[in-house]
């Protein structure tokens, strides 16, 4: 069973004629209440733009923003390191309410325009549940079995949308986004499938899927729809799609025993080349180029390969902000290379005293990071650190929260998880410190010598390889 991308014209016949509310004028109001706030503001980000408004919380933890005119689209609001989307059209007057203890699940919209946003947040939560199920399914299911499960799920989702549109008079733009969410979530799971089913050791068999028609949907793709850039499944699909396409060159002349490496410079250069040659829309292209280059640069251990990716990126990206960001990222990564001195940043201890990170280095030291947005990682890393500390008492361990929140929330998190205060710190200036130490993933762990020189700039605390580095450091 195949369901191709549905055009707006066809949707009008399928769902009935709908008014185009997105084309009418009218003011827009967005407000809300944050329960258990992590800081004193909410950030409001415009689609496909660097423009971000800071909306302060009042004494009742409420915020508001009135706009005389607004382009219909998917906007983003952020608080305490987490974010969600809000679909806004002229004439909307929306209030939202959420509890940071259960950010996505507690989010509720009220007011004019609330129904469509509640529909989208319900769909988002459903996607998370379904995608977790599909991740498990793709490891064990043959392509036809996996495809049948995806087809059934997509048909069910279209039936839900059909019923919603029968009872709610929404704009064509809403319908377009709702359909794109369903279709591109389906497509993203198909693009991800070979990486899960075959695994890196047998990924060369991805070619069998092409021959069997698994990717026939690709003839219906639109690589250039800027209006979908706030649609999470659309961007997720594009990244996995180009991950998949780049395999063609990777395995062109490879033998069957070649193990795939996503860190391969040649593979990542091919991804950038394909994005540049396939996508015409600069907004879409620049977005994919930026984050693909970032992902390689932050994990690369080879400065020459990093320079290759940087050169390729700069040849293709037309966004000056992105170009400066990636150049700065490369500089940051190189500052954090083996043998370089650990850059100094200011921390806050539990009593909110200012402490320089370099002043804490008295012996070989492990520096690891955590976020309350990732509670499983938080628990696992602290348990592992405690185990390693017992095994290697000659090594110090420093834990740093990367969250951009008020110190009271950080302290409450420590108490909530019963974490020791002695080795816990919080960045005084999180945004700047994350860039300085090149912390672009909370799995990153740093090992430094007694003199503060970097031994391991980008390790993984819970791996046996990292423990081997600890043992070698003590022998020197």
C-alpha cells in the first residue's frame, strides 16, 4: 500500500473545502503560564530566522506577546533548555500552560487557535511513542513486515486527521503542515530503517531496499519547501535521507566485509555535496549544511579532516551567520585538542561562589557534563563516575550542569537526585562556556593532566576505552 504526498488541491476534495484562515489579516496574541519555571523568561523564535524575542515572566510566572502582524508559520518557544512549537496564523489569540516537570506532556493550549495546536501537540507525542516502537521493530523485522507496520500507522493517522478536519474549519496551510507531519515521519522511518536493520557491519545491503521498491516514495519529494522547515518530521527526514543517499558512493567499490563509519570524512563530504547539488532553496540547504558540518566537526579527532569539512561547508553555505558559527566551532574544537591547555571558564559551586575551572585541577581530572533534560544520562554518568572514583582514587571528578537556568533549579535537581554537592558545578555563563569547551553533546567527557593539559578532549565516560585512558594517564 502506497500513500503519496497529497497536494492541497487533492486534500480539498478529500477533506472538503476549508477556509484559508492563514491568508487573512489580524493581530496575534500569545501568552502563557510556566509552572515550576527554571528561569525568569521564555524565548520566542521566528521561523527560518535569527530573530528571537525574550519574554519575561511576571510574578505569577506568566508571559505575553502581542503582534500587530505575523506571517503564518511554525514558531518556537523555549524555556530552561527545552522547547516546543506553536502554529500561529493571523487572528490567533492563544494561551499555553505547561509544567517544566513534564514539559511536553503537560502542555495545553486555550483560546482562538488552540484546537489546531492541541492537535499538533497530541500528534507530536504520538509520533514519539510510535517512533520508539518503530526503532525496536526495525532491528528485528524484514523490510516488508516493517513497511506494512508503517503503512498501517500512516493510514490510521490520516483517518484521525480526516475526522478532525470534518469538525474544524482550518486553513489550507494547517492542512499542509498536518499532512507533511504524517508523510515525512513515515519517510524518515524508511530512511532510518537500513541503519537499524542491517547495522553498520552489514549496511552494504541497503542496496537491496532500492531494488525492491522500498524507496519508491522518493519520486514525490520536495526538497525546497521552506514553509515546512519548522516541521520536525520534514527536517528529520532530510537529514536521514542524505545520510542514506551518501551510502551509494561509500559502498560503490567496497567489499561486503567493509564496516560503515559515520565519522568517515569522505562520507560526510559526499553528504555536503549531495545537499548542495540537490537542494535549490537556500534556507533549507543552509540548515542541512550547518548541522551536518557541526555533527562531524564536534566528533572528529583529525584536524586535517575537520579542515576539509570546513572548506567544503564554506564553499556551499550562503548564510553568513552559519559560516561564522562553523568557523568559530572549528576554532573551539582545535583549542580543545590533545596537549592543549584546558580553556578557563567560570563556574559556580553549590554556595554560588565563583570558581575558575583551571583552579580546580590539582591532579588528573575527569570533567563530565549533565542536563536535567536527560535524566537517564544524568543518573548513569554519576553512577559511573562514582564507580571510577572508587577504582581510581588518584583521579578527581568534576560534574558540570550545562543547563541555562537559575541556580535554585540546579540545586533542586541535585537534591532531587541525591547527588553530592562537593564536586558539582554550574556554568556562570552557560552559552559562552559551552562554546569555549566545545560541549555540543552531554556525552562529552574531558580528561586533563595535573598541569591542566588535555589528554582526552571528547571521551565517553561509560565506555571501557575511556577507562583505559584513565589507567594510561596514571602510568605517565
